[in-house]
């Protein structure tokens, strides 16, 4: 998951989208995306465990 965030950030730098934003803004946004993906993964894993144990 963190690899995905790093790959997207690198792609943004290569394409020039992130090149105009300060590095701190880019790092903060990358951290927000990483946290969001982490919360999503935890919720998905927790939801699947709950569903499979009920069946």
C-alpha cells in the first residue's frame, strides 16, 4: 500500500503535477492518502472477518 503511494507520488513528480507544489504540501498529502488507505484496509479486513464468522 505504501508502495502505491510512493509510486503515485513519483508519477506526479515525473508528470509535473506535484512539481509546482511545495515538498511539504506533497508530503502531507501523501501521508493523508496513506492513512486513508490504511483505514480503508483495516475496515475491509475487519468487515470480512465479521461476515465470514457469522456464516
